C-alpha cells in the first residue's frame, strides 16, 4: 500500500494530519477580553479566563514573538 502525500487531511487546520478528519468544530459565542467585540471560539470559554477574538489573539501573538526575539538578541549580545 502506497502512502499518498496528496491527502493532507486535518480538515481546515492546514493539513498535515495524515488523513485524520475530526469534522467541523463546534464554535461557542464569547466576548473578547481585549476589544469587547463578539466572537466565536472553538472551545467553551471558562469563567474567569480571558478569551480573545482572532484579531486580538494574532496581535498579542505577534507582540510576544517580537519580544521573545528581542530578548534572545539581547542575551546573545551579553553572552559574547
């Protein structure tokens, strides 16, 4: 039996799931803790835990990556 690389699987998660298909995800309504807009998330929000819309999540993620890269650069400068 040959391995078919043409079928990535994984539904709408970008492929790479080796043919696994979990079907459509159940979406839950929430209010973004950052901007206050209504949004839908693929998990049931827990009381007391922040929930972020797609735009705020992406913005925060980009900021964290930028901060991480700058910290690594600073550590590198101090090490040598």
